[in-house]
C-alpha cells in the first residue's frame, strides 16, 4: 500500500494549496453553478460505460424544501379579499424558520445506448448516444424591503404583458387612500385603462381586491421574501471514448445543449398574487453546439485526467427575452486523479480533484475521498460505500449493484455552518440506473 500513502500525501498537499479562497457576498446564481457542478462530480464518479442506459431517477433534496413549499402555498392560497396585513402576518408566522438557509431541489433523467466499437488510427473507439434532461432549483428565503414597482416587476416576470406592467408602474401608490383597492385607484389615476385592469385581474385574480396599507412597501418595514433561482438543461449527442495501449485514454462529446433559467425575488404579497410560479415556457432559452473533452493517462493502478465540459462551439438558436439567461455559456474545467486497488473481491478507489467555472474557482470546489467496494460474479453483484469530503460537505453513500440495475443513496452532511451569510443544508439524494 506504499502507493496509497503517496496518493494520500499528494491529496493533502493538493487540498492545502487550495485552502486560501476569497469571500464574496451570497450570489444565488453562482451558488447554483457550484452546487450543480458538484453533483456532476458525483455522477462522473459512477461512469456509464458502453451499455444501454436508462436512469429514470436521479434526485436530490434538502430536508426543509418540501415543508417550505407547503408553507409558501399557505400564503398563495389566501382567498381573494385577504388584507395585505393578514398576508404579511401569515408569512411572518410560517417563513422565519427558513430565513437565510439554502434549500435545494434537483432532478435528472438519462437515456443512452452504445454504437458499434471499432479500431482506427491505432486507437480503440467506443461511440455512444446519450440524452439527458434536468432541473436545479435553489431557494433562499429571507426578508427585505420592496416597493410597489418592484412587485409589479415580479408580476411581469410571471407573464404580465410588459406594456401593462409599464403602465401599472406609473401608478402613484403613495397617493392612494389607505384601505382603497389599489387596482381601482390606478384606473382612477389614469395609469391603466379599464381593459388593462380586466387583463390583470384575469391573470392574477387576487390583485382585484388588494388594498392599500401604508405600513407595507416601506423602506423601513421588511417583509418576507423568497429568492428563487431555477435552471433547466437538455443535452443530446454522441459521447465517444477512446483508448491507446495501456496508458492513454480519453473521451469527447459533440452535441446540443439547451438551457433556460429563471431568477426571482418574490415577496409575500407577490406570492399571494400567485406570481411566483416557475414558468417552464420562460422565453430565454439558448441552444448551443458544445464540446466535452477529456484526456487521461494511466500507469499501473494510478490515473490522472483533465477535462473541459460544455465548451461552446456555436450558438444554434436563442429566444429573445427581456430577462436574459443569467447562467451563461461558460465551460467547466476539471482535474481528477485516482488510484484503483483490488484484493480478492474487495476494492478501494481513493481520489482527489477539483473543478472551476465562471462564478467560482478551483479553490471552491476541491474534493477528496474513496469508494470502498466488494463485488462478485464479474462485478455483476456487489456493494460500494462512498466517503468523500469537499470544502462544504462530508458525503457518505452506499451503492448496491444487482446485475442489470444499480441503486445509490447518499447523504451530504455540512462541515461548515454557512456560506456568505446563508446556512448550508444537508442534502439527500438517490440514483436508480438500469443498464443492459
């Protein structure tokens, strides 16, 4: 196990070199990039191989997420005519326990199948077809101050016609009498027409009875707010692996990547208007032709590789929108090293690595760990235990392999209390895969 000790020492030096990182204010988009890419690292550590693949279940969730969504529903389900004060009171009753806490929901499905293998140019080629789709949602409730026009902007981001929204923003909220119905007062002021009022009420019925309360929409009175960022991806193409003798290997993928995202800050009043729904028809979709490429070297039981993922080659199509995509099209860079040990039916795979993308650096994403396994019948039956640590979480997860299927359950336990003032949550995930 002399080599194992060397790898462990290398890993410690590697982590030490990356410990010094800068601190930034919490940015939900940048956090989502890091969170999603860390899940991609977990997926990289359970490669698909040259098989028919069906992965119908790949989900991750933080413990409070479902309860929080139910509590949001208590606010949005308030009947028409409920006063602004009562809406805020309900929000203040149910939401504070979630304040400044990161909540995550992620899901992904994958389908793939092999294409015939062949030898050419001194290399062994194994092409495949693969398609996957997924969504990542991050929610961080807090409290803050909001103006009337900012709430109208939330309505606009939820589908209100931009022309009507611009007119409604011209309504002088401060001039409206206390207790008066706001939408009617805006018509009286001449900011909007009766027809525009009808259109607003048809789309957001609770607006029709919303009454003025001067204690809200104030720069001095904070109200509950949910910060929501959601990203949706679709990827399809042909990954091709190749090997040369016993040492060199690699993989490249050329295909299409479609992406859209949504970034909202929804205060309690906007939630009561049902104006905080995630719109799957968001008009900021971008399709790019992309390249994933990896090259590596193997010597005995040691492996090292470097990769670039989602490198944009060309923009295929783009839907123009007043809310452009915030995630961007910057590539992911990855470095990974591991060792493979086998003794009878037992195996150990220690590894270290890191990755970076626009929004975070290599010093934010380093990791080290090991997969401990026992397999029989040509590796068709067996179990693996993953133990892994990164800058934020300690991960432990058993994986069960039963011939044509594989099931993995995983818990990511926080090793830090917070990032940039927002509490880090436990994350539980599960992955079910069939291969033929």
